[in-house]
C-alpha cells in the first residue's frame, strides 16, 4: 500500500461523483475514498453527487467543473 501524502490544513472543496449502477460496490468505494480524504485533509468539504450510470459521469463532472465551485472533482 502506498504511503499517505502529508496532511493539509486547507479547507479543500471536493466533489465526488458516482454512479447508482452497482450501488453495493460503488457505495463501499465511495465511503472508503471519503474516509481517506478526511484523514489526509481534516478540514475538507466533500459534496457528493450521484448519476444513474457511467454515461452520465463525464457529463456531471463537466457541469461541476464549469461551476468553478470545487478545488477537485473525483
């Protein structure tokens, strides 16, 4: 397992976009991802978005990127 990056104190704004398809698998991945983000950056602000399937993922990411409200989108 790779080592974690150094902890940050900036209140990053991160959008996490995931599919509702295979929700059993996706919810586990999303929760572990969010937990790791909170360990690395305790002041992080995570906004979660769900879309029906894989086709909608890049569309949602594009809309979120155009909003310029987030420091990162996953």
